[in-house]
C-alpha cells in the first residue's frame, strides 16, 4: 500500500452517482448486524450490507458525517461504494 493513498467514497442509487467524496483518510459505517466497520486506505476487498444511518469520515483532518440509506457496501482498491435503492 502506498502511504500517500487515500479513500474515495461513492454513493450510488438507481438514478446514478449521488455523492462522491475524495481524499478520505478513514471512514466508519454501521453494518446490518449492528457492528461498526472502520475503513482505512489499503483495506482488504470486502462486500457487506450497510445499515441505514450515519456514516462518518475524516477529510483533511476534519470529521464529517453523512446520512446514508441501507445498501451494499463494496470496498476495493481504496474506493468505498455504497449501492442503495433509495
């Protein structure tokens, strides 16, 4: 993993790409089973079920939150995608 690598977050709905946020150093998302998943650059590829709620992320040293709908969470090559039906 390149230590300079950062994450990109993409939220997709049936209408297309709803949100894209780049330069994320860490991200936390709640899964359907209630557990909290932390994601950092270089995370192992993953497919999981994300719960509806609040996702938090760190961008340029500041913490932000984003409301998300339930959907599939896909992590691959420093891109975090959430595919929702809403």
